[in-house]
């Protein structure tokens, strides 16, 4: 069943032993480093309380869905599924789902408290400085930004970082090709500011949809897709200032405008990004002028700061976006036999497992990948006997089944990926797209030698299962 709000999900996490409360951690880097260390070790969601300098009932939540178990719980799947099993279930859902549009309601708990005029103060909440070299305090990481296209009326719900400049101004960074930025530019082209509503704590499916981890298909409104995942519509309430549909379950809501850059912009960044680097230095970016703040009593500010990639992902380690993106494109191009697709440490590489069907199967796949716009430096193809969820097995296949002289291909496509750490600031500002090179590695056994290729030195599955059970190895091997 879907969760009514962030609080009900937090209560469920605590009941299951998936939440740790921490009292007294400071907003200035201490919350950030605790969150980073716990994330690296697959630790629980963290609810920070009694933050120095703030009312004791003002709370901050991090690492919400940073493990497979919590991500599955958020989308109402069994929490004992492996990533592979979850991917198969998601593929079944994606093939047959029907969008569920949002429904309007007349009231929302976040209207319990309202600040406007001189009372607007973004630092009323315990906004952290997340990383040591960040350019400021970022109120928007676990957030959603709600925009409406002035021509089509389509609503976009995305996640874009927000740095606090002063009591009623934030910076906002998003890539030039995002749907949200294209909507904003339509207002600017007419010399008008763009209305915006922002949530800073929301029911998890809404956040996971907005930040792209669930792979909402292009052209499908995010609320409609979130409703399909939830199996019931997202309840929204019309913003009093903007008229935008705001999730009624939100903890904290901001309403404001984004003025054209010639009217106002400020230096934003640097910020520790999901690539594992500080990107961009301090660069002039658009600002959001906040006209009104709403919040629930005892508010929970949701934080989802990126961390250097490890085996998980700061928002969710489930690679569902690959189902709606790369996997779907390959199937539409006629490539059969794909068994699995995974991120390699969530950024920088992707691995594709296939069951070879003929002599040219791998070559056909490489030819399609050569033209694919995926922004991954490394694409590895492996046979279906390789565990794609274990990077060591992927490296083993690369080291024993690939021939660098004949089994690699350098592929170049046009890209607009602004977080490419290989590009300096001047290169990123020079033009919106640039040549982006990838390495495709064929780490599959030769099709002509499948029957005679040296067998893998590994006990059979039944004998391994029998020994595991007999010797109760789950009790002493973690």
C-alpha cells in the first residue's frame, strides 16, 4: 500500500529497524559527514533531532532510500528481492502500467504554518552545509520543483539543487536540456518570471520519480507515473500564489518566481556532485525568489546529498531508469537475449548481460550501442553466467574474456552532460553539446567456442545451496 506522507514512511522504517535517530549533530558539516559514513556502509536512514541553534522539534532526514531494502519498501515491493528480481518485476510493471493522474484536494497539513513578507526566512530550517568544499548551505537536495509549461499547460516535477543566498533567495542549478529549464526559458523569452513551487520533504515515491530514479518515461507527467507506482493518485492542492499543483503530503513548501537572468542571477556552487567530484566552481546561475513558506508543525526537512559513488546510490540503488531507457531502446531495435543491465558503481559505466543467440549477436548489439546517447564512459558486455551485481565478476570477465585488439570500440556521440568531470568550466560554457567518447568492451566468450570454452572453476548451485543450509552459514557469514 502507498504511504500517505513522509512521516508514515519514517514510522514504518523505525518499526523495521531501518531508522536511527541522532540527537545534537550540527548543521555545519557534521550532519553531512555522519550521513556519508553511514551511506558508505549501507547503514539505516538517519533522522537528526535537536540540531543546535534550532527548535528541538525541527528535524532533518537523510539516506531515506539509499539501500535496496528501503527502496523496495518505498515502492511496495517485497524487501527480500534481489536487484535482479526487482528489475524483472519492474519490467513487468512498465510493460502494462496505466498512468494515474493526480486528484485535487481542498486542504493540506503544510498549511498549518505560513510565512510571508518579511517573515520569510529559509534558514528558519536546519539547512546543512553537506560537503567540505560546498559553496554554501543547500536547502534543496531531497526536494521537488514544480513548473508548468506556459504554452501546453504540462506540469513538470523535477529535482534541482537549491543553495541558500539569503533569507528569501536560493540559487537553482539544472542542466540546459532538462524539461524544467525549457519551460522556464519560455517565460524568460517573454520577459516574464517563471512561477515555481518547491517541496522540501515528500512521500518517497514522489521524490524517487522527480529525481529520475524510477525512470519516468519521456512524455509521461511525473505525477501520473507516481500515481501508477503508488496504485492510487497523488493528492495535490493548488498553490495560492502560483496555481501549481503541490503534493498535499509535503512537509515544507516554498512558492516563488524565477526571474530572467538579466534581471537577477548570483554565483552558485561549487557542490559535491553524484559523479564524486565538486563541479563547476562558483558560476552565475538563476535564482528563486521565495514569496511564501508553508510548513507542517514539527517539520522534517528531507536531505538527499550526493556522495562519492560506492556500491549504492544516495537516492536509490535500484537502476529502474535503465529499464525505461537503454533496455527499452535495445529491445525496440530488435536485440533479443538481454538478461540484465546494471550500472557499474552507479556512474561512469554500465554492464549488459546477454545470452548469445548467433555469431553476430554481440556485433549487432555493439552497432546499436555505438549510436546510443547514453552518457557512460564504459560499456561492458558479458555472458549471462557473469553476476552483473558484483563488479569483481565483471572485471574478471573483462580480464579473461576480452581481447583489447579486437574486442573494444571507441564510440563518440554528441552529449549535453554538464557534469562531465573531464570538461573544464570554459568547455562546459562554450556550447550546449560536445563530442562524448565511450569505450565499449566485448567481454563475452566467442560464440564459436561456447561449447569448448574452459569451464568456470565453481561448485554447482545445488551443492553450494546444500552446504550453505547444512552448515548454517548465514549465521556466521554476512
